[in-house]
C-alpha cells in the first residue's frame, strides 16, 4: 500500500489502480465534478466483490476496468452501502449482464426497501441476516452498522485481510481534479464541508466513528474524495469526532454551503473565545472579528440590565470595562421598547435598525433574551460599514449568533454584579457606616503595609494623631443619641476635610478617632493635630445644640522603625490622656518623644 501511495502523482485514472494486493479502484473520473464517486473491487477468484457499483453515467468505464482485472462473471457479490443512485444507478445494467445464478446484491434491509423498485432479478443478501459477516473462503468481510450516516440503514465494510475500510459516504470529501490518495493532514479541509452538510448531527457521526474505531483500520477507501492512508487514519477520525454537522438546520432557505460553514465556524469560535478568555475586552475584540466574518461590522457594543435595574454599557469607548448608568441613550431605549412590543405581539425580530439621524453610520440593535427567563435583558449594538437588509439570510445569520452573544454578555454582567457586591461588602468592612471613616479592620491591614515601607525607609515615617471628643457622654445624656451621632459625623467631616489623600482617618470606636499621617515629622503631626483641634472647636450645630460647642483632646506620637502598631497606639493614647488630664481641648505629645527631641 505504501508503494501505491508514494506514486499517487503518476496514477492513471483511465485504467484500474491496485490500491492493495488484489484490491482495485475501478471507478471513473468525471472531469470538473468535485463529487467523484469511487468503485472498488476485491479480486478473489469466483468469489470477487464489487463495492458500490456506480451510476449509469460511469458504469461502462467501470466495466471496462473490471474486465481488465478479472472477468465480470467472477464477481458474485455486489455490495451497496446505501441506496442512492450514484451507487445503485448501474444496477439495472448489471442485472442484464450478470449470468451466474448465485450472484447477489448485498445490502441492509432498509436499502432493500428502496432498491427493490428497480425491479431487479438479482436476489438480495441482507447483512443483518448473516451476522454482519461475509466469508469469501479464506477472506472475511465484516459489516459495521453506522445508522443515519447518512441514512437509517447505512453501514461500512471492513476487510480483515487487508485492513481496508470501505467507508461509503463516511470519510468522503470534495476534491479538485483526480486525487485518489490524501497526501497530508490538510486533506481534512476537504472532509469538513462534506460531513458538515451531509451528516445529520455530531451524535450520529460520533456513533459511527466509535464503531469504526474498534477495528484495526489500515486504510480508508471512501465512496467520495480521496483514499486515506494508514498514516492519516487516526488523525482524520479524531478531527471528525469534534465536527459539528447538520449545517442546513442553521438556515431557513439559504443553502450556500460556504456561507453556512463560515457561520458554523463563527459560532464555534465564539464558544472557544468564551472558554479561553476571561477579560471581556479580549472577548469583545475576538467577537468583533468573528462578527466581521459574517457582517460588514465596524464596532460592537452591549447594553445589559443588572440585578439592581441599572444599565451596564460595554463599549470600545470604555475599553469594555463597563459603565453603569440609570438611563439608556434615547435610540437604545427606543430599540428596547420596540423589541419588547414585538415580543408581546408574538414577533421576534432578529435585529432592529436604529435611526440614522442619531447615529453616524448604519447601526443595528440585536435584542438578546435571557436563556433562563426569556426576558429581554440585553442588546448588542453593531455599527456597520454599510446597511444590511432584513433578508431571511441576514436574519438567519444574526439569529444563530444571538444565544452565544447573550451568554457572553450575561456572564460578564454576572461577573460585574459579583464584583460590585464584593466591593460593597469590602466597603462595608473598611468604612464606618456612621462617619464613613475607615474602620479598625482596614487600619490594621493598611498600616501594616505602611510600617513595612517605614522599616525599609526612615524618610517614610508614620505619625499618629489620636483624638477623643470631650464630655461626649454629656451630649448623649442631654440631647440624645441622635444628636450624639450628629456630633460624631461633624467631627469626622473635620478629619476628612483636613487630611491629605495619602493619610488615613479612622474611627477607632465610640467617640475616639485617629489619623495616621504618612512621610512626616513630629512637628508636622503636631500641626495637623492643632489644626484639627481648632476646626472641631469652631463647629456650629443647628436645632437643640445651636448654642453648644464641642471640643476634643489630642495625643500625638511618631513611630520608631521596627515598632509594632500596638506600641505606637499605646504611646499616642497616653499623650491623649495627658491632654484630658491637662484640661481637655488641647494637643499633647508622647513624653518620651518630646524628651528625645529636647
């Protein structure tokens, strides 16, 4: 077989070609026909076998080639893998010239039900009645059931002696010119269009391939296309296993095979994009490239409704990072309204054309309903280089793309919602709900990082200002806790107003606050504390506290390199109580710090 394969470029299709010892190709090459039909002969004395005899157009050439190998009278078995006229059209001619009384037509009962309408004299030999095996005497053929590939009674034949699989339509392909043997893996692209449109589904194809894979196949001799040598058998089976079939189910009227293949590949690419990429910017760029295979698209953007009822806009302008808003642009809001009205009326347009007055270029909006609820939750907006009409072809293309696009957008919306929920929880954990200052939890996490920097760099010093509202219990007892909360929020506003962006204002608990000042000196920290003291003392209140002033006491400390946070807080806290003991409404420094400075 290897010798024959090596000489494929010099094979002469005008005569029989021996593809293996005593196994012959006896078909006929029809000029300009990409759908070549092959006939094969096993030469086995007076028990010879002819596979898929061919049509009335080609049989006279096949007969001449058979006679060049062996007399027609030596053929006892005429195997028909299915009933289509490209392999059975010659049967009436064969019926007239075959004289031996034991010649039979080998097929499945389902094919017999149709072939019998030729009115043949040849008797039928049904494979299912003979345990799916034909013993030629020293050579055995095994029939493998491959139902629905491409018709209910389809089967293939495995020759145990040579390891050749006579595969009928399976492994068939379209070819240009006479190419009896596949040369390399690139031949799969000839198989792809044939199977995608000819086989009814991936499940049917996988079932047939699994059955075939159980046999030690060394060569595949299909009815159409090129013979597959042993070196390519495993690869072709593996590739076909993953092929989507039934292309004509994707279109109501358009049977342009090339366009359907492009659409099918685009849908697969969308799925692969969602598997391979997490970042929606990458997904969107890939989706645009895929859409451009089918439509004159220039840009792609999306609008999706979040669980909170807001709108997430994913577009090139925001690098597909998403922007939340409470309202939609007028043209998009109008498109949603039109789509919802159409759904309510039982109409489901694949796309809507947006008003040209509001867009620089022709633009369509593609409504996308949630796969789970069926509710209209999002919309893809495609800006086009040129307008597209509402033809069945265009609507079919867009309708096929809706579900994968919807899944991609819905997934991103869920991710964004989860991100926002996480951010909310995080904000709750790091922000005090009353004052909006940072919490102890966030303080410990952030100051630990700042201390690490300070330990490596003495210029990145950390100063701490601690303050406590003076006589705060009296405020609560006299005016109530609601007024106490007003005081706490007012003091917190002072801190927020006076601190720099890199500083850290914290509510430690109750009426006690702290400010961590970064990259500073003791004198500067003292200035911050004094400025805050004056601002708090100047606070004015409305209502029952209109004539009441509030003051605070302050303690200041500067961190030493290597010092723990607890120690720094303890020193600032001692200074704070010195301020309390000294009469309140004042700033005091850590005494050890002052002694070192003095």
